[in-house]
């Protein structure tokens, strides 16, 4: 597998959908993943197996073999994958400053001051 396929870069929408499905339903076979995603991502079984192998190489999934069948399970939660993606964005766009990131969300009206205050209370309660 090439570095492009196993890099720690951001997940595509399809990769996120696979990790989310496996996390919610796992352990699952490649066929169960294909059937579960068929409405939004109609793919051949070989394509699903390739994606599962690549996600496994990235440490996001693992498998156990039962006879000739591989059963996949998530090695990390969807929330952790999302948090890592946000961390990469903060590092890339705001030089690692979560404060600047949150201020930008408030400035652009993505996050209200009230929501930010609730987050601040949550952070304070975890200390």
C-alpha cells in the first residue's frame, strides 16, 4: 500500500461512513458494510474490502478471521476521528490556537456566545 493510502490525513466522506458504520454495528463483515452503505455509497465488495484494508492500515479498524471471513471492528470512536480532524484544521488554519479557532466560530456566527459559555463551563467542570 502506498503512503497516500495509509497516511494520517483527513478521512474522506466514504471512509468516515465506513468507520461510523463499523463502530455502530461491529464486528461486521465486508458484505455487511457494503449492504449497510449501499443506499448512499453503492460499491462493489472488492472496493469495500480495499477500503477496509486501508482503514485497518491506518489503525482505525482491526479484524479477526472466522474461517474464511474477516470481521472488522473499530479501534477508535467516531468522536476521536472527528477530534483529530479538527486538531489538524486548528493546526493548519489557526497555527494551533484553539482560542483563535473558537473566536472565529463566534465571529462567523457558527457558535453563539451562549454555546461558547456552556463549553467553558464544561471545560471548567472537568478540571
